[in-house]
C-alpha cells in the first residue's frame, strides 16, 4: 500500500518537474539565443544560429560597436533613472494608499479601492493620445519626469491591490499597541507595517520593474530624443529598414538584461528574507 | 493611581447599536472585569476606554480628566492584547522601552524601569531575545512588562490569557492577580471566561448584547444573580432551569438550581436516567435526562458511582433555589 502510494507520488512529482523544466526551457530559450549569438560573428549568426560560440565564431564586434558607436552609457542611465524613480514612487505611494484603504474606515473606502484597482483591467496605452497631449501641453515630452509619471500611474493599481491585501493581514492589535505606545500613524506605517509587508513589497517591485525596463512604447512616443532615450529604444537604432546590425542589437539586448537581473536578485533576496523573518505569533 | 468613569457610552456601527449606554465608576486600585459572550460589546467598550475606538456618544473620564478627544498614548493607560502584539523586529528590551522612548524619557530612566519590570516578571535572561524566540507565556509576560514600565494610571487587559494553553493560563492568571496586589493599580480586564472573571475581579460587569446585565462582586453574582442571563452565565456547569408547574408552585415562571445544589437521595422529587457521567476526581458530574424538565446537571463528590442508564432521584436545597419572573428578572 505504502509503496504503491510512493510510486504514484514519484510519478506525480516527476511529471510535475517535467512540466516545470519544459516551461523553464521555453522561457529561457529566446534569452539564451540572444546571449549566445551576441558573442558570435555576423556570418556565424546566420549560418548556425543555434550553435554556441566556438573559437572560430567567437566575436565581440557587437559589444564594441555598442560601446563605441552609440551613446549606450547615456541610454543605460536613462533607463536606470526612469525605472528606479518609478519603482520608488510606485512603492511609496502605492503602500501609503494601501495602508489608508486597509487601515481606516471612511465613507467611500470600498469605492475608492475599486476605482484605484480599475487600472489593472484597463491598459494605460489606451490613453496614449491623451497622455501625449498632456505631456505636450505641460512640456514634459523628452523628459525623464514625463516617463516617470506615466510609469508611476501604470504601476500604482496593481501595487495598491496587492499591498492592501497584505496590509489587512498585519495584526490590528500590533498597530493598536503602537498607538498606545505613542507612535504616530507615520511611524506605524514606516516602522511597523512596511517591514512586516516586505515580501509583498519585493513582489510588487519585481512586477513593476520588469515592464517598465522593457517598455518600448512610451519612450518611443514620449521621449524619443537622444538625451532621454532608454536602452530598449537605443537598441532599435541598430535596426534599419534595409540593413540591421544584428551583432549590435543582440549585444545591446544582452547588456540590457544585466541591470534588471541584478535588481531582481536584490529584490528576491528581500523576498526570501521577509518570508523567513518570523511573523507576529 | 487612577479612577475611571464612564458616562452613558453608546456606540453604533452603521445601524447596529453595539453599546447601549454604559455607565461605570471604577475606584482607584480596583480590579474590574468585563465578562460576557462573544459579540456582547465588552471589547468595544475597552477599546473606547483606550481611545482606539471613538464612542458615538457619552463621556470617558480617567483620573477625573475628560479624555474623549485625547489620543491613546496621552490617556495614561497601558494595554495588554490577546495576541501579545509585540513588535517582531525589536528585542524584548526595546519592546518594553519603546513607549518611554517615544515619550522622550532619559535613557538611564528607561533602563531602570525596564530592568525593574523584567525582574518582577522574571524576564532578565530574555531581554536580548526577539519575540519569535520566546514561548507564548514568555511573550505575554513581555506584553505585561511593556504595560508596567509605562506606570499608567489604568491597566487594560483584552483577553490576555485566551491564546495560552490551560496550564499557562492558570499560572499567568495568578501572576496578574499578584501584580495587581503589588502595584495596587486600577485594572480593567476583558474576558469571556467566567473562571478568570471570578478569580481576578473585585467587581464583575456582565455584558450581554451591548448592555450591562449586572455589576457586582464575584460571589454576589454567584449567589444573587439579577436575572436569568447572569444566572446562566456565572457558574460552571451552568445552572439548571425548570419551568412549568414546579416553578409556578413557588410563584415563579422559571426556577434555577445550580448543579452543586442538587442532592441525590432515594426519595428525591425529580428523577430521571443518567445519560452521561464525568468523573473529575474531586467532583463528579451526572447528566440526568428527566421526562418533565429535560436534562439536569448534578454536581456531587468524587466518591459516588452511578452507571450510565441508572435511575437517579434528586432534590434541590430549598434555600438555594433561584426564582425568576416572566421578564427573566430575579424575584425578591
């Protein structure tokens, strides 16, 4: 009986792992393709796109082109400024709104929550023309601020939705104990609730960061100028109507993966630490 | 140290009235327990005293000072919660000292007060641990310590023993009683457990459905319950209630007899079949199914032995019969 059970569960876990491995391969394949081809000569990219770079095909021409020709340092810093500031703004304002929604009873609380969550269902790109008009009118076209404002608006609904759920789970007794101990509402928020919801905040940070870093749409429309170009937009300059410098494109994309990977590792570290820190009881 | 006066406290949530005009005066040094079934409004009352909840109408005075608009931290109170509510990221020392830090009290003074409280509660060894590294009983002692260091005029306890296991509950209960004697502080304590209420209180306030059913000393409530609700709530196992002719003969709508006031005798006036017996050692409980009055509970000494299925006859002690009128109130 027990061996039979063990056998089925072995089969079960085996199948589960197979599915997970297949999914992982599916997700990683394009990334791997980009990375290995970025280190090959142009001829080798076309003759054997699946092959790993060998001694004969290894070529860093793409990276040297990217670093010497384009203004890639500038594009990188643009992406970092826009993404970083947007994440900070989304987390700060999202967490504050979530705290208000989860902690205080006021007229229209539920309605306000629904209104703020509406953005999850309606894509912000539907409003592109209106946004462009506003940006032109306020002279925010080709500025970091313009992009940051749009991304903050884009990230807030999901952040508020997730964080308010988590903040509801923070013990009411704990917040009340803090009130009796004389902590202000700000102190309760920053010193008590934020540290306790750190795993949720890390999750929101990851979900917010990746679409912003990878976005092509809004940089193309709102900030196509040389001074404010982001990495994804910068990589497009190597794609021409007739000739595309594939080495450079792939190298640029490879480089663009790095910062997001580092940020992800940093946040996921927080995520694990948050989960193991020990809760109220 | 501190007194507390509640004046016509009402609280409504939407259309639901959870407190229907509560009046109470607690003297300096008194231990008052709010007891009642869950949802009776006792916790809401405590939270209003603490300032964590705002009353719809009525006034709260602590130490003869009107505190209706005073924030919790400035009311001169300290509160102990059911879930301990310790700050998970601070060690025991800082958990206990945080309120004093917020008040801007000097470091040396904080260390002294935390040290004194820790000594009183045997927490000296644990001062550098985090709450996650403490047992349930230790956590509740830290929570009590956090209340002591503030030297409040009023201690509030919100079901502090409910999360502890039975053995720890008794130990901590004794600890709280000792603390009350030692500090001579005014305490208000909320519980749904009538044993805690009976053992700790100078005075008990029985809540039911947002109103106070009776206020009195523990034994007063036991011997002279004001109505059916209090009679049924105080005492374990609960009082037996009999209606019909038996009650009418005594001029009441319902009569009540506590299980310990029924005597097993061959010529007893009420008889029935034993459906269950609980042998606790010092006491034995018999549950006897009678035709006319439903199940009667009998509490007797540990030496009797009657099998399930046996027939038992019992008589009430005449002087111990409680009589209730049609409105549920005790008849004089």
